[in-house]
C-alpha cells in the first residue's frame, strides 16, 4: 500500500517494528518474515524519503536523528491503523487477535495465568503474548496493550485502573514459631531469622516500616536469604526458614484456598507494610481494540473474585 508521495505504508509499519524492537532480527521474528525482508523494507523507505533512518553496524542498530523524529511522528498512526483494522474484524465476528500484557513474575503467576485461561475459554480466537519481568516495560515503545504493576506510577500518560491493595503482612510457618517463639512487638523482629524481599532490602538489612494501632513503627531485620520473587519468599517461609513479608492477597479469596496446606501464621497481625495499590495500566494515546477492552473488564472482575481487594 503506497501513499501519494510514493511511501509504502507497509514499509513504514516495518520500520516502526524495527525501532520498537531495537533491530532487524527482533522485527523479523515479530512479523514472521526473514531478516532480509525487513532490511529491504527499511531501505525502500529510506529511498522513498531520501534520508537515512538507521545506522547499521555488524553489532548494533541505532536510529539517526531523522529516524527518531520520523518514528515519533508515525508510530501512533501505525498503531491506530492496526487497532482500527482489529476493531473492524472484532465487530464482524467474535473477538480475535493478540493481546500483549506484562506483569511481575509473582503477580503473573498468581493472577494472570488463571484469568487468561478463563478468558481464552470464553473467547478462543483471542491469543496472548505474556511477558513476566521485574523491569518496568515501556508499554508504548515495546508495543504492549497493558501491564499489571505494584510499583509507584510516575508516567502520567498511562490510563490506570485499580486492581486491589498491595499491602503486605508478616508471616511465618507455625513450626518455626513453635521453635523460636512468636514476636509480641515490632522490636522482637530483630531477634528472629528473616527472609528478605530484595525491593525492600538494602546492604545493611531490611528496614521495616510497619503501620499498626499506634501508627508508624520501624524495625531492622537482618536476613540470611534475600530474593526478588515473592513466590520464592513464600516457599522459604513455608519451609520454616524464618519470618518474611507477603502480600495480604496471598491469603484471601481463591488465593487462600491454594495455600491452606502451607500452615502459615500471620505475625503481628495488626501491623501491615503499606505498599500502595495493584494497578492495571494501559497506554492512553491509542484506540483500544474490542478484545483489549473485554479483557480489561474481565480482569478487573476476576481480580476481585480471586481476593485481590477492592
């Protein structure tokens, strides 16, 4: 498909995929075509525009100044064309197409797996690409439809819907507490083995900021094990390796029924570690396909059913 000035819109779309993926190889994989096809498309676009868009080397690819400017101008239009086409298809038949979603590993396993399975059962023509990662993904730049996040949100361009609370509590195996005693006050935590969650830890230990009946209280724990995945923290606590923090939603609703056999006990149950909210975020500068809208609403309902709070 060509525009009036001889630019092939398919080549423009290919260039956007190259810029988003950081190279020809990633774009070719995403498009399902040979790398040489992607390279020729970008070369044709450069010829039609009369300007170089990318610097090519044997090791890396980088956009030129003109390439960066062009990418910023056209990526929204390309996304809009794709979304409009998908919406037309959705209107003519049952929802179909691909939804790309990202989430932290633990949240993905606890929430998304069950929800996506139920959604695909209802809408079998919808496909998913799921990226579980600890990094904050650039939704627009990397072409994602939405993300589940428990971290503070700083990007005002995102549309945010609350999924539930991300507050944490202190937990230990009953066997551990029988052997070591149960803390009666926050200061007692310094005398216990502790499982550290890396985002809350420092080189000097785990500074715990707890909120209880008397307001904020602080304690310093010194973990022998520090990990960056809450499911791993959960398994270590269940194995009796010490006290640790876990999201309260681990022990509510359907999530609780999956953990009854672990025989864990909440420690200092009137205290919580405030950790903001669980959020579902999506780019605002795009037209959502019907399949994405349906899944967003489905996820919000399922999050409540699974016990992720209000």
